C-alpha cells in the first residue's frame, strides 16, 4: 500500500482544460461519505477500462479559509460518471489532510473551517466537469492538492493512502522568496484595492487590524496571503482585497525575484464613513 505524500510534501501535476460552458440547471452534487447507488453499479477504472475523454474541467478555487492559516491540503475523492458524462456522485475517500504552516496561528476551529472549504471547492469544480458519454457509468479515484495558492489534481490509484497526519512545515507559497526589510525595500504598490467592510462585521460592530504576510511574485502580483493577526469577521475581506493588489516587480542585480512582505488593513467605522 503506497502513501500519497506528494500531495502535501510536494505537489501534483496540473491538469484541466479551459473553463466549461455554463452548466445546465440541476441540483448540485454534494460530497458524500458513503458509497452511492450509482457507484455500486459503475465500472471501476482499470487497465481494461479507459476514462472517457474530458471535455471540460474547471479548476477548483483556492479557498480563502485555507489561505488564512497558510495551510496546504490534500483530498482524495471517488468520482462516478453517469451515462451523460456528468459527475453524478462524489464520495470522500480520504482527507482533507491539512498541513499547517510554521508561523501561522494554531487554530483548531480555523483548520476545521478550512477543511470544509476544501471539500466545497472540490465539489464545486467537479459539478461542472464534463466528459464524453461513457457506454456505462464509470467510477475512479481523483486526488486534489491545494498548495501555495494553486490547486492541482490527478487520477489516483485506489491503493494509495494519505498519511494520518503531517507536521507543520514552512509556508509553501513563500518557498524561495526573499524577505523585505533593511536590505530589500518593500516594493511600491501600484494598485490598491480597499477591502469591502463585511455587513456581518458592521452589524456586530466589529472593527480592528488584520495583519497579513504576503508573497509577491516576479510580475508584481500577490501570489498568496496568510493571516498573522486575525479578526475573524474581517479576515476574508482583507485577504480578497490584498490578492487584487499589484506591486512594482522587484529585481536584485537585474534578476527578478519573489519577495515576502507584510500588509496591514485597519477596519474602523470612521474608515467606513469616509
């Protein structure tokens, strides 16, 4: 029995094709924890069974809840296609397995919320995947990897398993990035996006300061962001605004580099009124 360590320790091969056309109206397929009736009847993917050609496969979105704690995640699901080539059933096989980042707050509740967000993200993507029509329902294992702001997926052998747990590791998005500070100035921001004050926070009279650590890519785009100082009702707004910001690209000796910096968002009713 093999252990799928590349999902967490490394990364999966990227898959997918351009975005699918709008899905026809139907009830979304939710991830289940038990074998469904169609999976029981479906033909498992094997050496003698070829997976129908994929016509469209929207990439899963990277959940802000996962970014918030700087974690990466792995998930294995059993996917069953009906005769129309649609995903008809999704069963959680293993995971989500989270690996927290060193330096991120160790918040069990936040990790649980992030795990749920990973499941929703995978299900939302699979609901709009389309395949050529199979001669009979077919079922197969699929692994998702959420690493460094990117989501990847690949077919998985049913014998592969996730480890029961993994130790905290350096923040994946910051791998190879240079910290800003005395030796390297913070890059100049060329586009600022003001966070939208969440209605729930306004209604609850919540204000405060959210501090993020961000990774800025060689093109000046924000690769990823995680929370260093949290105000739970404000974290999402801070992250989503920060991901839309742009900076002047940074070069060291003429060579473009990726850098790490800190961004602070102050939420106050005075700011809202202005």
